[in-house]
C-alpha cells in the first residue's frame, strides 16, 4: 500500500525551516510522496461581480515547482506530485521544462498531476482561455510526452507550436507519469483515456462508484484496465480517529484503489506543530514507520 501526504499549503505558513521539517518528517515516517495543490493568484472577494471561489488573495500558496525543487534537495526518497497543477493556464513547453528539470534534480521522484481548475481569474491573468481548457489539456499532454521522450520535436497544434526544438536536460523517466485530478464524468473518462493515474477527491467510497465506472469506460477506450493504471484516494484527518481511517482504507481497497494521500487540511489544525503531530499520529496508527 502506497500512502503519501498532502502538503497543507494554506494552513502551514511560509517559514522555510518549518516547510523543510514537514517534508523530512514525512520521509522519516515513510510516506511515499508529498502532494501539493496549485494556485497562482487569488481573487479579491470585493471585486466587481463578487467572488464565490474557495480561495482568495489572502490564501497563501507556494508555487509547486519551486516548492518541490527546494524540498527535493532536502530529502532522499520522498516522491513529489502536484495535486493538481492547473495545466491549461500555463505554457506547455515551460511546464515540460520545469517538470523535466525537477525530475532530474530529484533523481526521478516527480509525478505530474494535472487538472483543469475552476478559477477564471487566474486564466485571464496568465493569458489563457478558460473556456477551451478541456480541449487544450489533451493537446498539452500529447506535446509534453513528446518533449520528454524525443530530443527534437516538430509539433503544430491548435494552441502550441514547436519547430524542430527539444529539451535539455530531458527527464530521468521518459515520459514523466501524468495523473489527472478530475471529478466530472468527461474529465474522469479523459483520465482513463490518456492518463497514467487518477487523483480522486471523494470523501467516501460509495460517492465514487459512478466516477469509477466512468474511469473504466475511459480506460476501455484506450485498451486498458485498472491493472495498467493507478487510482489515488485521499484520506482526511477528520477527527483523528484511526478506526475511521482503517474503515476508509478497507472501503477504498475494495473499490480497487491502490494508493492514498493523507490529507490534514480542513481539520482545525492551526500551526506547523499541529500538522506535524497529525501526520505522525496517522503514520504510527497505520504502521507506516514500521514497514
């Protein structure tokens, strides 16, 4: 059983030493990977038209590639995954370069989790079209994989063009595994068709059954099954009850889930020390450190 841990972006603060301590503790507790959310900008709730998004300009988010580059030099075995990077609001070739560089510097410890996002304000600020993001991400994945595996690329798509050029350095893993964060049926099917894995965001296994069926349809379209694919479920800290965690793990495993990410966010933890105590409690209760 692979169990990673969510980096508590907007609850943890910005002290570099505390951020280092969280990653090194996660590694010592034998979590397999650290997963971080992505947002570039937060909107002002007082803006014309108002704002209904969960995060605002007062919500802190470290940029994921910079965060992981910092932490990869302070760890030895801990993997890293964006959970998720909002790919269509970013330049494809630049993401390919950043991911490849991080994969080299971390010695193959990086997986790229991608998704469509919901914050149109970010898309506007980054010069991208919010309304074509579903179609664009498919083209982007195609180009990313070519840039990660071919020394020179000729590519002419609707949104991206590469004229006989390539990355150097290329990544350690060719291609870097791409996971999709998705919830809507078309997006889940897309994950099955073109992804290497799916990052789920359901609280209970029963809530995910329709989405798992959509995933299976997408996998079938690409001639694959779940044996060729990784499904990750998130395990909330909740009230900190190990019995609840064990029940969730059993339920998810019965649904074919093979990987987990422990999520301490949204559980009332206030300080870095609180968050470190939470991941230690989970790891000890689940026997991770004794594996």
